[in-house]
C-alpha cells in the first residue's frame, strides 16, 4: 500500500510541476508581448516625435 501511495504522490507532484511550468511559460510570453508592444506604442514628445525607448 505504501509504494502505491508514493507513486500516486509522485504523480500528483509531477502534474503540479508540469502545470506550474506551463502557466509560467504563458506568463513569460505575455510579459514579452507587452514589453515588445511598449516599443511600438510610445508616447509622443512635445515636438510631435516618438519618445525614445530609454529614459535618460
């Protein structure tokens, strides 16, 4: 009975890790898309030009 419970516990842990890794990949892709969108959609400066992507 104990080996069967250990295998079941291992399966649950591996499923949780796999699910968390997949969710983290989707979050990383979403953050990358927002970051890239920041280069495209930049505010205009006072002269009507696009602002630079850096702050200094």
